[in-house]
C-alpha cells in the first residue's frame, strides 16, 4: 500500500505521514487530554492534545438551606439575589418568603440600600425572627456595625472607621481578583495558541488528503485521515466557541475589575466557565457514561424500590401505628431486604404502609381541625367583644338623644356624643394587646419587681391605696390583690374596663388627669403607670405629674414603666409596633421631668434585657460591651420617684 502511494505521489513521504499518525494515536488514546500549556509557550502542542482548564470553585450550592438550629454567615452569603432571599427566609424565619416581603427586600438589595448582612439582621432580630430563635454565628458584629453606620452624624464616622479597618481585607480581595484575572487571560492565550496549532494541523492534513485523493480515493488510510480531519474540525469549532466565551468572560472581568469586583460577578464568571467546560466534553465520554448508567440502573431498580419503601416506612414509623404493627412491618422490611424482596412482598409491604399512612393522615387532619377550631373560637370571642362594645356605645348614644328629643341637645349631651368617636378602636386595641403585649402570667411575673417598692413605701393600705393609671387588662391590680394590697385603676378603654369589672377589679372609666383632679390632696400612697407615658403629649404628661404630686401623701411613690429607646432595636423598630405610641422617652429625660415637677430621689430601673445566649462574646472588649448594651440591653426601664 505504501509503495502504491509512493509510486503515484513521489512528492509525499508516506512513511513519515503514517509514523506521525500512529505516534499520535499511541500517545493520546480517545478520552485523554494533554496538559493545559506546553513546557515552552512558543512551541506547538502535540497533535490531538486538548487544553484543559480547572474551574475556580465547585458549583454553587443549592439555595434552599436545610433547617438546622444554627448557621454561619457563609451558609447565606454564598447565594445571591433571589436565591439569597429564599435561603434567608427558609433558614431564619423557617418559612417560604411572602411576596410582599420578598419584593421589598429584593428591591432594597438590588438598589444597594440594604446589604445582605442588614437583611439577615433585620429578619433575625424581627419579632418573628426572635420567636424562631435561629442562631447565626458571626452575624451580630457586622450587622451592628452596618446598623450603626446609618445613625445620623455618628454613623458617618463609624463608616469611615470601619472602612479603614477593612482596608487590608479589601486590598487582599483585589489582589486575589487580579490574580484570577491574569490566570484566565493566560488560559485564553493558551487557547488561542492551541487554535492556531489546530488550524496548522488541519491545513497539513488537508494538503496530504488532497494528494492521497489524487492517487486513490477509497484508500483505507485516506478514510482514517478523513475521520481525523473531521475530529480536528469539530475540536476546532469547540475551541473557537470556548475562545469566544473566554473573550466575553475577559471583558466582563475587566469591567468588574474597574468596580473592585463584587462576589456576585465572580460567581457568574465561574458559572460561565463551568458551563463552557461542560460543553467541551467529548461525545464518546458521554456515550460511555450513559451506557454505564443504564447498566447500573438495570441492576439497582429493585434496590431503589426498596430504598423508597424504606424511606416511606420510616416516615410512617415517625408518626403512626401501634408498636405491634410497626414491629411486624419492620420485620417484613428486613426479610425483604435480606432476600432482595420479591414483587409480591413489595406489594404487601406497600399495602400495609398505605394503611398506616392513611391512619396518620386522619390523625393529622384531626390535629389541624383542632387548631382551626381554636383559631375560630378566638376570632368569635374577639368579634363578640367588639359587638358588645358597639352595642353599649349605641345604647348610650340613643339614651343621650332621647333625653332631650324633640328639644335641641345641650352642650353636655353634644360632648357625650362627640366623645364616642374616641372609643371606636377600643375593641381593636384590646385585641392588639392580647397579641403583642404578652399573656397575663408573663406581665404579672415581670411586675413582681415593684411589690417590694410598694411595701417599702408603706403604700397599698386602705388609707394609702395604689392608683394604676391606664390599667389596661388589670394584671397589676390583680397582682396587688394577690399580695393583699389595696389598689384601683382608671382607663379610657371601655373593653378593658368591662373586662376588669368582670374580674372583680375596681376600675373607673375616665381620663387619667380628669380623674386625678377629682381626688382630694394626700389621698393616695402610690401612682403607677405601665407603658402609658409614651402615649401622652408633653402637655398632658406634665399635667399628670403635677396632679400626681398633689394627691400623693408625703413619701408617696410614682412608678412609670416605658420602652427603652437606648436599645437600638427597641428605639428603631419595636417601639413602633404600637400605632398609638407618640414619641420614645429616653431615661435621662424621664428622670428630669419627674424631678422638674417636684419629685425627689428619682432613679432608673433597667428591665427586660435580651437572653444572654444572644449576646456577643468574641471581639475587642470595648466593642463587645458597647454592642451588647446597645442591641441586647434592657428593652424597658422604669422611673421611680418620691414625694418629699
């Protein structure tokens, strides 16, 4: 054969051509790849070699985090955009994101108004997040710093200081990004050289092919050369496609480098590189993998069925069935697994499992029905209370109207009619208190701290009773009664007043200052107000303090508890959960007001700090102390003062 080719084409060195082809086949069998770059950058790669590029990182993790008691910041920050929000809601709040919340936080994240740290912090330290109680290691310090950066004036300085502290980290990240950029540029240059080598090899083979075609068109060696040419052509097309993607990636990397390269852009570049590498897989490798998968699936079908049945059985075992049924089913499962389970055994096990699951479903439905009935019962109670309140108000209106009809109404009756507008939301606010204030037992437990103060002041006796202004649901009055202390309350909310009267608590429906003005001098031993002064305008608050000083006997006590705006979470968020709050009162201001109106020995009692497990422990001591005080310190405080 070689002699025939040589005779017909004396200018072709057939032996040299065949030797090169056999050497290439021996050196690079199908499925193997040559090194990424040759030892000498200027030298050509061996014929048939392909450049390989290692990805920077593994593919991104799935956005849906598994629910576990604690996380690290890295569990969330590796995700971006909507995947990050879904992970945050599922991990922190233990639920799927609601459309309004997802839309709000996505717009804030994309616009740059909120960072990922701030969004995680707002979700974690919201009322719902605190109820979930998920621990995120390393969140508190960056969230506190970024929150402090938003403070007027002071936040600007904190932002500068934080930027200076993070400058070494930012420089290191920039150097790493530049190194990655240089690496991908070198990869693109290597691909360009490889494409040139492939083009040159293709041209040589085409020239040799044309010469062989002139001698003998159907020669077997010519067929192998044609197949080799087609392989090189396909490889050239894939390499050109890869080079185009590298060019696009290089352009994106240069643009990202101009803006200090965010992690999200790097993740997109890595993903594109992985997609490019995925497209360069040979068809032969895919075919081999597919064949192996089919063979594996042919031998593991029964095992997979058994595994699925076992998983379903474990779910059924977790919720249902008597011990005897579970033992029988588990024994049958073990026998089936030991003997690879015939189809008849599998059918019997599935039937028993379905029966167990049906029993579980009925129990779950019963539990859901009980929960629904409880919610409906609470709603009916709220609606009944609202209807009764509206009926009382309507009866009063009709009674006042009938007193003078058909004669015109006098000013007192008109005032009574107009004042009814102030009670439109009484029932709604009572429902609000039930949901956000806490249970009666919780409130009574918190107020136990004031009982020794009342005893020390010799108040709570029949001749020196305690008056609770804005008594609400009457937890404090009930606590006084439990300790055999004398007390009464005054409140404007008719629903609260009616509830207290039903509990045999002495309560009057009237405005607090008006009621105090009706009392004689030195007639009370103590005046208390829990979460009332933050509802009052300054003018009314001053009048309340003045009347309290008048009606208290010498040595009498005033106690006013209010939210603590010194806690940043309370002052910036939790305070505004109550729509009737007016302005937060810092502790120094409250102490100044009571002392300015004549009280003495005023002091502040800090109350209800966050759980110690949520406090920061790592970091510089001065930062740890400041952040714990500002974020996890007392949520409320009480100002206590005495009449001279």
